[in-house]
C-alpha cells in the first residue's frame, strides 16, 4: 500500500510509558498503520532525524468555546504539541442557549475566564441553539480535535432563564436540564462540567448559575451519565468540597463515572495542604473510586491591574469595590475608613476560600505607569513598603491610586515549591493538564504546560523520565476523558502525532498580539523544539508555521462511536 505519511528515523515514545525505541511510523487514512522499520511508498516522508515521535498531546482543560469559532486552530495549544483540546470546562459553555440568553451566557465566559466582552460580541456568530448544533457549528473547520463538555451554567440558564442564579430548579426545569445533558451525550459530548467555585461571578456580580445549584441537582444531572452509560464529569473548584465532605467521591460513586476536578497544587496561601490532598486522593483511589484531581506543571503567574483584579475577591468589602466603576474604586481605595476595613480583611486568618495569601513578597510591580515610579519595576510590595516605611497594603493601594489603577502587578503564589510540584506531577493519582487555554487571555498563559513539563521539569530538573512525561501528556489524559482512539502511538490509533527535540523543547518568550476580533489583544506564547504537529494524519504545523490544513474534528464519546 502507499502510505499517506511516513515518518522515518524517529525515537518513538508511544505514550504507554514503555521505553523509547528507534523506528518509523506509517500513516494512512488518518490512522497509524504500522510502527517499526518500514519501507514502501508514501505521499509524504518526514525525516525525524532521531527526534522524538510521540502521540499528540491532549490539552484537557481549555476555554476555547468562543475562540474556536474564529480561530479553528485554538492557538496557542497546538504550538506546544497539543492535537486535541477539551472545551466547555468549569460549567461554562456557549450552548445550549436561547437568543435572549446569549448576552448573559457570553458575560459569564467573559467575566469568569477574562475574555473581553467586545471580543466575544464581535467574534461569536450564535448560529445555534442546542448543544448538538453548537458541536456542528465548530466542526465546520478545525485545525485540532476538539472534545466538548456540556456546561452546567449554560444548561441552567437555558432551563431557568433569568432566575438561574436565584433559586432551586422546579421539577420541570430539572427534567429539562436532564434532557439537555442527555441530548449532548447522545450527540457525542465527552461529558458534563459543573462547578463548586464560589468565587465565580458573572458581569452583574451574581454567582454563576452552576455554583448556585444544590447538591441534589448535581446528583440528578450526574445520573444522566449513568443512564446513558458514558461520559466524564469535570468540576471546577472541586478541591474544597471534596476535602470537606467527599462531594466528588460521592458523586463518582453514585453515577459510576470518572470525575476530574480542579486542582491539586502547591500554593503559598495554603502551605502543606497539597500533602493532605494527595493523601486523600490516594485513599479514594484505594477504594476504587474515580474522583481525580488535575495538576499543573506551570507556575501560574497572575498579571493584573486594579481595574480588573480577582486576587482579593474572596473578601466581602473588597468584592463590590473590585466590581465597581474605576471612579468608585479610586474613591474607595482613597477613603481611610474603607481602607481600614480592607486591611482588617487582608489581615484576618486565611480560610479555605481565601484568594490572597497575604504574601506581599510574592506580589511584584511588573510595570509602573508613571516615569517617577520606574524604579519600582520588578520589586515586590513587601520591599517597597519597607523602603517607604508604610504598611504593605498602603504601599500597594497608594501606588495603584497614584497611577489611576494602571499599574501592572503580578502575583505568583502557585507551584513555587519545586519538590512539592515534582511529587504532584509524578503521582498516578492526578492527571496533568489544566492549561486554561483560551482564558485569561490578557493576564497569563499556561498553554506552555507540555513544553514546560518536557523542558523544565524533565530536562532541567530530571523529576521523571521522558517516557513517563509523554505518558502524562497523552495516554493518561486521553484515558481520563474517555478519548478511546488517541493518546497512544500504536497501529489502529488516530494519527495525532508530535515530533519534538527533547534537547531544546521549551515554551518561548511571551509577547502580545492583536489578532482577536474587534482588534482585541492577547498574550501569545509559542514554543521552541516542536518540529511537527500532525492531526489525523495531516501536518497542521511545520516548524512553527501553519500548513493551511484543517484536519481536526469534533471528538465523540465511545458510546456515540459504537452506535454509528
Ligand atoms: Zn476552567
């Protein structure tokens, strides 16, 4: 036979964790045909020159729900070797939706995931109502494969309208929600996403609908997955309820489906908690229950101004000010009485929902606006406060007010303890991922997760073998989300492949680009050392450039595939 693609002389890492070996990979009709020492005619030959050939990476936690409509490559995940992205996480999705609910639904995605509203207004064509119609709309033209989750907030808004953040659902509304979830699963959605993140608000300052649902509603929706016999459940903000009263373990037990939740991480605001969390997950796994946290190889650095800041939102006096107009913010931050209240809340003991660690030494002045403040760039608030003989809160707010809220700050409180991160990333009880691709587009980029794992954690820190790291990015993730035909480099599997150089692979330097609708800007993070990204047998990216091919498709759950 004539192959469509023959990759010669690769160091094959097949995604199972088995040792690498040298060989060729043959592809025909979008699938891997054979692996080994191969000859024969091929329409295209790629010389891998001893570089790694691996299954394409699965970027398992993304918010490209809107972006995919104007950017079918879902950049920039694919530049880091991702051939599949999973969208619809954390209860947020753009379907199902009725015409009068569009603005509200887009507002949730905009506010929670920090995607500018004018970008969404200009870029989302709203040609669908139901979830299957949305799947069809995005499937028109795709660079990468896209797996979808049906989001509980969208479902609740669809069923309950304006009151979706106000009250429990009636029996009729619940039945409608269950029907919508069933319809999505039957159309091939990979599962359902819910949230227990009580810090997620919409543009009007109301908690997003899914966070308002009582537990009984979560169980009723999860039960649809049991009935249909397929799908995963993803839960945003799952750590607190799981550690409090095993909510997600109970949910997984009740419906018999796997639950993936956010997040197992090391963070300054809760030192040592990751250890307790990991012990909890090991115990759950020993009982045969599938409630599994995601973990993240990145050190999330949050870049913000006090015009749009979520860092202090867990505190009651702070929250309404953060949501107020810029003038009102300035007035509040100047007012001594208000400031006393803000200070008291920051100084109170940390709770499980705290969003700020009080670690002023981790809060950096990234970009002062005024020339006379240039010297503060790169310094942390604790240092600055000391030099100015002020309380850190005063130093911080004085600067913000002095610069009319335009100072750019950065806060890196997460994954700053290397040993802890190494243990978390190596644990079989967690799944690596959580890039949040498509979200927080002007604040931070974590789509470099795979290249950071391979470059920093494997090559520089040596925390695991290359084979293990590839497995973390491929098979482990595909299996966790029910993607049955990808994640392994084996005959019969879909030909999603990445060719990379393990000696140079790493995230590139971040910059900004104006390539969003309405001339919106965002952070761009490209990669080094990724030579080819192949999707369904077609080359999508070659040495960092798009080939013009659109070989991606909407992925379906196994049950949907069987029924065809
Ligand atoms: Zn999310």
